């Protein structure tokens, strides 16, 4: 099943909220992201360089920007480099898939999937999922929160948390950094999607697909495929390697059959027209927009740069030095 990429802003926020409650990890646990000190932030700012991929989109004599984000990261990645800072300074609106700093969105995200109707998992699968949760290095007080999640969200959250073994944490996701900048700089903040729409894209259609999704996610975790995939994705993002990102389906170890391909299309291609429409509408209002959307939404003929070009924008990728 296509699992490693199903990391919407909702899921990244859930993973961070759970991981942030963790106590000092044992030796058998991965490193936990901690709130950086002032000295760490200043040191990161001194060596900040541009990562990812940035486009300038221009129409009717006005420019906005499109930036491919990633939902996990490292402290060094949080601080924007010079070109990213310039783009942020030139805009008045920060548009994200979901604004994690919006209290209303946060409340909706926190309730997403809790108490939602889901078929009971077969006993062996439920036990397997529970064992993985037990091994996820979360403190006892976090278990009630995750136990109340829909099982798909539990399994996918485990995939996000697995990235911690490679120093990649949801707490350093680009969405949190951009939201923090936007609030501090008093920019207008906009959510391009809703938690409910992302939930619809993530959820299996029936009990059989549900069981297959969870079993496949656990297989990926057991085999190390989830960790390899997220690590490779993160490094491709850091290099701004669009060729590698466009070939994600070939190397992610997560697309095995037509059902996986359909899920990938639902998570990416089917969401992109709505994202493009919202970005176009904000630009059309006279806003100078900085739109941060997951990097895999940026590649291919259905990627956001291609869709916005088709809508009459001049789309130029900004070269990072």
C-alpha cells in the first residue's frame, strides 16, 4: 500500500503533538525534538541556506511564490536561506495546506478521527498494531490520545514517528516554521484545505482496504521500508531534486498494485486542482501569496507549477545558490 507519503498536514501535526509529550527517551528510543534554545536558533540562522524548491508565479503584473514543503525536518532546515527570506518578505499572505497555528484548525485536527466509525480490525492485526504502538517510545500519558484515533491514523502516525531514527522530526516540519514566521510577521494566514478534506483523501473506502492499508503500513515499518522512503524523500527535498521526487512511485517501496496507485492519485493529483484554484483565487484578490505545499504536489504534469502555468501564470523556478 502507498503509505509513506500519506503525510498530510493533519498527520504531521498529530505526530508532533504526540511526540512532544514524550519524556527523556531511553537508549532504545530515537532522539526526540526539543524546543530549540535561543542560542541554537541564532546558530541555525547564521548558517541558514535555501533548501527545497521555490517558484515565482506571475500574472497581471503581480508575483506570488510557490514553495515545496516537507512534513518532517531537522533544526537546521527550519531557518530560511536568503532567497526564501526574500520571497517571504515580498509577500503579504502565507498559505499552507493547513495552518497549524490556527486555533480553530488545531481543534478540528485534534478531533479528527476520534470516535469515527471504523470496522473492528481482525484480532491478529489489532494486536500487531498495538505492539507497534507499545514500541513507539511514547509515554503512558500519550496512549489514551493515540488509542482514541482511527486505526489508519494510528498506523500512519507510526510512520511519521519512525523518521525520528534518522533525526527527522515532525516538530521541524516546514509548515510549523512558516506558520511561526507568518504569525510573528503579522502576515495573513490561510489554510488552502480543511482537515476534513484531507481526512477524506486518507481514509480507505471499505473494511478490506482498511485492513490492507494497516497491514501494509506495519509491513513497511517491520521491513525498514518506511524509514528508507522518508529518509530518501527528505534528502531529495533538501537538494531540491525534482527528478528524484517525480520518480517517487518507483523507489518508495510503497506502490505494489492498482489500489496503491489509486491512493497515491487521491493523495496528490486529485487534491492539486483544488490547491491551484485556491492559490489562484488569493492571487486574484490582489494578494502577494507565499504558498507552502508538500513537495510531491509540485512534480509532474498534474503538479502545481504545471497547473498554475495552465491557468495563465508565468512560472519560474528560483535557482538556489
